[in-house]
């Protein structure tokens, strides 16, 4: 299992990005969190096997709803962490 911190930049707030990211993560068996940042970015902590994470990141890059516009994904490795599920942090 691996854990990634993904900082998402673009049109990602107010367009259903957190909700659609949560739905995608659950479909792929990814656990972790997603939250809006005051900067307008979204931070994701995602844990799963390498293939799951690669698929998750590839689908994030494509956008999770028609209104999402991703301009940058900054991905960093983090120590492996097991989350119970995937949830939105308010």
C-alpha cells in the first residue's frame, strides 16, 4: 500500500470536485480524504495499491465532472497510512 498527497490546482471548488473525487475513490477502493483549501486548491490524501493510485490519478487529470478544469497536480509520496474510508473534510 502507498499513500500520496495530491494538491490539485484549477477550477476545482464549487464544481462538485470533492464529491466526484470521493465517488471515484470509493469505486477504485482508495481510502483517504479530500478538502478545499483557502488558496482555491484542493488537497487529497489517497491510500491504495500502486495500480489503484495510478488509475485514480489518471482519472483525476481528466477531470471528474464536466465543470472541473485541472491545471496542475502536485503529487508527493507520504508514509503509508490506512484510512478507514474516503471522506470529505469540511
